[in-house]
C-alpha cells in the first residue's frame, strides 16, 4: 500500500501522510512505532503518532537511537491528551512535531487569532515567526498548561521502567483470572503485548445456564443433548447492563458502548459491512433521527482499565467482580429495568431518587453563596472490606435466584421484552432478554417471538482475534453456529496450507504480556489440543464475501443444522495463513450467499497480531455502598 501511495504522491507532488495509534484505545494492544516509522520513511512518507492511550504508560522517543537496527525511525509528530495521566483532568493536549512541518505556515498560520500577529496594516498582516506563538491564537490555557507540566513531572518521578513493569504484572494477573472464566470474551487476543486495558463481552447460552442450574426441564442430560446435536444459540449480556452491575454491586466505574475506532471495533466484534448496514437501518431513520426503542440494539462492549497505581487488593477485587458478573450476571437481568429514553439499566427494587447537581441549587441571597446539597438515601451499611462486598453480591445473587424460581415472581423488564418479541428487527438482536434469562433459570422453554431470534448474528473472532476459553476448546459445539455463513467447499484442502491439522506447542506463559515461554510438563500435542485458554479466529468467516446485503430472509435460510465437526488449528505463522486465502466468486445474490450446505470450516489460533490503523457508568449510589468508587473507565 505504501509503495502504491508513494508513487501517486510523487506524481502529484506531495507526500504520503500516515497517522497511527501507538496503542489501541479499545484493546490496549501496543504497536512497534520504531519499525513502522522506519517503513513509512523508506517510502518518503510522514508519520504522525497518536499517543493518547499509550502516553501515560510508555516512553515517547521522538528520535530512537541507531542501536534499534532501523534506519530513519524518527517520528515526525506525536500528540496526546494529558487528561489520561494521573492527575491529568482539565489539562490541554500536547503536540510535539518537527520544525520542518511548520514551514508551510511561516507566512500564514492555520488559524489566526489574538497574539499571533506581529504587525498589521490596512493591506497586509505580518504574523509571528515563533511557531508556538503563531499557531496558538487566543489566550492560552496558562493554569492548565502548568498542571500538565506537573502531571508529566509526576510520571517521570515515578519512572517509566516501574510503570512498564507494573503494567506487565497487571496484564499477567488479568489473564490468569480471565482464563478460568469460560464465557468471558476479551477482544484483541492474549498473545500480543498490551497495556492493562481490556474490552470484553459476556456470552450466554442456554446450555451453560442449564448446567449452572444443574437440571433440565425435559429430563435430558447434557450428553443426550449432544448426541442429538441440538443446535446451540449464543446471546450476549448487554454491555450497558454489565456496566450497571459493576457500578451497582461493586462501585466500579467502567465504560460501555462501541466508541473509539468504530471500524476496528466492528472487526473485533465480528460485524461485517453488510451487517453494520442492517444495524444502521434499524437504529436511524431516513431523516437521520435515532429511534429510542432501538438504542439498545447498538452492538458494543464493556471496557475497563487497571491503573498501575492501584494496590494488588483492589486489582484482585476488580478482576473478581468481572468474573462474578460474567458467571452470575444473567441472574440479575430479570430484576433490572431498561429505560429506552436514557439507555440506562436500573435495579427495579431500588426506588431511591437520584438528584443530580445543578447550578440552580446555588443561591446568593444576602450576599452569601449557599449550596443546597441533595439528600442521598442510604441503602444500608457499606461493607467493611472488599471481600465483604463480593460476599454480599453473592448472597444477593442466591436470593434473587430463589425468588425467580417462585411461580408468582414477576419480571421487571416485561414491556421491553414484549416489544422485541414482536419487532421486525428481532433477528438482529444479540442480547439476552429478561424473560429469556428467567426461562433459563426456571428450566422452562423460552418465550416464542413473532419473528424468532436464533442467536446473535455476529460473534467476536469471526474477523479479528479474540480471547475466549470456552470457544477455544477443540470440537466445541458452540463453533458450529458461528460459521454457518461461510463459503468453504466441502472438499477444500486445508486452508492453512497443510495436508493435515497442524498443531504447535503452546507455552505455559502464553497469557503473559511477553512473548517468552517456559517449559511445561504436558506434551506439545496434549497442550495444543486440551488447553482451553487460547485465542480464536475463523479464517473462512474472515474471508467471507461481504458485498451481499444481510436480510431477514437470508438469515432464516441459513439456519440449517451442520453435522460436520469443526477443527481448531493452531498455526505457527500468520503470513502463511494470509497467503493461502482464496477469494470466492460464488453466490453473488443474497439468497445464494447465505445458502447453507455441509461445510467443514477451519478455526485457527493465530499467534501473531495484525494491528489495524465508550458510556460512563451511572454516577448513582451503588446498591451495596462501597467505601469509595473505583474508577476503571479511562
């Protein structure tokens, strides 16, 4: 691409401008800025680096030494927001750039303003020669700039080596926790170096729910269901609901949604362009107005950050809280109400009113400023420790489960559920309804919709890698539903370029933040086939044709049952995978595109990354008041 663009730029007399993020704001995955900068300069380009996410945690080197082994690895410009640093709110952004980039503005600045003019007369304006004075019109943020300097000074006092080491420890600690939570999906995979930033989803299948409740309504056991090959449908716990639970149960602030690098987020979620178009049509009218009732249909994820200055006790508490919600969060769903106008989920039995702070609460009567504080109703004594908070959440979960098993227990979100049961867009629904969660808890059949929903139409791992212990198990039945839209030929040779499934040993430290591994007692074959903790990606789904429109008719036409087993292959070299892709030209029409046939899809576990160029938790009082809120929302 650079070669092609550089030829075009040379032809029209300009340079190629490349702008990349040093770290993903969604996954925290780090990019090798030295290698990429050298590559861009090799083709005569200019490289700008966005350090908004990486700057608080990594060293910024504008001019790397030649000892790196890469020529011309300098950065032309770097910019970042100081508000992501410790103590950084209310600080301005910072731009660091080579002086040569400002030569074009020596006579005229990008935007003129107060303080940029050297002299002005009726027919001519002469601007300042100094770059900073010329390009920063208006009154500068003096106090904010001083604060930014103090914030960076604090970072340097802590030491970048200490921060990097702590980030490494936090990532390793998180993978150790997440690998024991089967239905937790972490976007971006686990085999690349990253910051302690995690975006995740929570899967829910009826099979898993019935396993948790330990019985089946029809008397079937799990083995009998598998022998009959009953199709499995996967839905997700809504990310806004997960965000609300973290806030209400544990006082943890997180972010939810699909902001920050939207196209990359769609790839991570496994949503192709056709499906994204279908969601756009369902969410927005032709007049570009949002449909409030469909706001809940927006795909997304929950994102948390583990700050390097948090003590180990609080880090463990945050990770335990995520695992708890991933395991038991669906128990709380029938007791929560969703507000279509605000997009918030709230506990139905919590009737306390939340009063926001407003300027009209301030008065200046009799020459004195008075502020009327809002009365906050208490919901009991706060837990004395973080462990007590987790215990209280577990007790509440067991209490709600017992209540839900009672036949006279009402579901709080019945109106919203009824709307989607009769909605023409129910086939696009990817999240679990309260009535469906209640049915799974009671071991009864789920309610039947006018237009049935047979599971989420998308899943992470179909376009970009994800970390999911449950799906990474070989011959996992859940893989069956995720590749129903592929176009592989039944007699295709191994898509990875091997005549038989290729396995490689997985190092015991594969979930660490480093690439180094350690020896393990298991054999390579056993570890490669039995380890449930790995990244997954479906290469056939990755290579599927995206040009055809996703329609409800096509959706239902594809819901046939596949009898073939699915293989997970762990491939040593990602370039070999990419070089073996084949573009299919069959089935150009939508109906033909989604026609289902007995296919044999290849799921692989790629080791190397391919890096491509949220809503704040409600500030309400948690159900269980904690000693102080934990801000993990970046």
